[in-house]
C-alpha cells in the first residue's frame, strides 16, 4: 500500500547527537519526507546539480498496519505491521544552512530518490526490534554501526508520541533516527545499509 507520508525522527541516538554537536533533546525532532522521495533496493540515488555534501543515514523504518491515533505506549507496537531498512539521504550543507538561518530543512531531506527503502517484512520476523544491529557501508567500507538498543526514545514511545498529534494511516512510514558515522556519498559510490534480521538495501549513487 502506498504511504500517505513518511514521518521522521531526528536525533534519536546519543552518539549521532554528539557527532553533529546538537543538544540532547527532551522531545524528539519530528519532520517529514515526501513519498515522492521513495526508491527501492537496487535503484539509484541521484544527486541533483549543484547539491553538495549529500550524506547517508541508516534507519529502522516502521510501517503501520492500521490507522493510529492517540495510542498508549503499551498498545503502540500493535499498530506496526512491517519493518524495513531505510536510508534517510540528506543534503547536509543545505540542511545546516537552513538550520543556521532558522529555516526548515524540507528540501534537504525531501529530494527525489532521497528515500531508499528495502522490501518491508512482517514485524514478527525481525525479533526484538529494540535490539537490532544496524550497519552501513560505502564501497564496502563500514561507515555506520549501531544498535537500536541505543535509541534515546524507544520505538513504542515514539509511536505513541507521534499519535498524539498526527494520524498515521495504513502503509505510512515512521523512520526512527540514525546512529553515528554519517558521511558524504558521491557519484559512483555503492551504499549498502543493513539491519539484522530485516535485510539489506543497496543503492548506487550518481549525479543528475
Ligand atoms: Mg535521519
């Protein structure tokens, strides 16, 4: 089912916050990516002309199986039917420029092809979602390594939190933040994101 939206969580691993010199949050930063940015395993990440310092962010994606609004933390995971590997591709120079100027970073996060996602699998096949190894390599070199156990805001807490404000529809996607090690990807690179028990997401990078 085609999602109506991709809701994203920023700053959800302590190590990534340290790396980006941001403050430890009391509440998560929530932003959106448009569904037009979605691509699949094997598709190309395309860097538009003039866009510099595009970076990868491996993330666990939760996919909703039914409409979700005002749910408690204890009921939250019952609304998630599938999980997938996601790469929250980000035009970092543009994102920081926007942040410094007090503007939104929608464009930096929302460009076409900036949302690679693996084929979703049933949540039950993935085991304990709060204890999964994540890894991302660029040209076979490990850049990111983490574990979902190191999230600041847990998955049930995030699903419940988002449901206070936003109705999530069947098929909608929640991406849950990235661990440390984000770095630039360039035309010609092969980016492979993996999450234990869930799968592998491979995308080559090219310029427009
Ligand atoms: Mg992200």
